[in-house]
């Protein structure tokens, strides 16, 4: 394993226990959860790549309809003459 002998591995384990002590199980647990999440993410990416390379069924768009003209029942009537006002304009 990485060119390490039995004595080197034992020394690393002793150093790990001395440095981390009671937190060693928590560190191992969080490292395990991190690896599981990483593997899930990689699996999701692989699934997306494989799915995108698979042929998909063509989606037929709805046929385009010609616009319909809406005409009001009666045309509005506009007066060209303004309504008479009873008050004089203010200056």
C-alpha cells in the first residue's frame, strides 16, 4: 500500500489516535458520508450522460393557428367637440 511497510502504517495509526483521540470516529463517519455523496453525484452525472446519448422520441409541436380578428359589436363614437365646462379656465 503506497510503498509503506507494517511499521509505517502502525506509526501512522498511533499518530492518528494521538492527534484526533475521541474525534476519530466522527471524522471517519463524516469522511464516509462524503464519499457516499460523491459516489451518488458521479452516478447521477453518468446517468445524465448516458441518457442524453440515448435517442429521444421527437416531440411534435402544436400546429400554428392563424390569428383571429376580434371585432366589437359596435364601433366607439368619439366627439370632436369638447364638452362645455361651467368654470372658467384657471391661469
